[in-house]
C-alpha cells in the first residue's frame, strides 16, 4: 500500500474511533439523566433526629410517582411508593433474586381484578435511614419489571406528609 493511502486509512480509523467514543460517552451521560428522571431518589435524603428517629424526603418523578432505591433484607431494590397496596408487593422475578420464602398462597384484589399471590415475610425493609423489621409482603408473578410496590405493610409504621412534589416519611416521634 502506498504510504499516502496508508495515512488516509489510519486517519479514517481515528475519526471513526473518535465518533464511537463520543457516542458512547453521550449515551452514558443521557442514560444518567433518564435514570434521574425516572428515579430522582437514588440516594434518598435522610435526617436522623437526636433521639435516633429518622425521616426520609422523596421527590416525585416526571410521572408524579415516588420512586426510590432501598433495601430488602440487605439487598438493593427499587421501590414505588403505593399507599393503595395493602402489602409490599414484589414481582416474581425479583422475589426469586431476593431468595424470599413462599409462605402459602392467597388472592389479592387489585385494580386489574383478583390475582393469586404468594405470601412471604421480609426480615427488614430499609428506605434511607428508615428501617422497619418484620414486614408482610406478597409475591405477584404477574407483575412485570423490578420495581417493588412499597405498600401499607411498611408505610403504616410511618407518618406521611406530601407537599409541593415531595413526600416525607417519618418515624412517629421523630422531630
């Protein structure tokens, strides 16, 4: 190959490499923006009072929902706060990843009609600095995705205040 043609080939390869790198970096940047819009509470804001009680403030996402990262039995999960759910409701795939025990079956009434669910028990649920132990939950195989509905079996232990696009969850007695 002629040296001049070889230099052109190298130059074209470098330009192509630069474009691939630029597109990759832009994808990472914009994916972070999209993740923040879906879940603006990836690291929930917690305040711990002098008495050790905690409160957590969540921000609405673009759809008006409160989505936040948390933990079940020490394992990371993503919650969708749902005051209309009686129990914490866990998609079947997520329950299997969390190795949750099946403690029998029941029928739950949902907006989509009656659904067969498996009952389970959570040793503890954590949202920011709020940790509640001994929580009943339901495993719903028909639920899609990884978001876990943070229902009233967890929320009943807290005081909830919604104002101006934020939801504050507070352990009763916290300042």
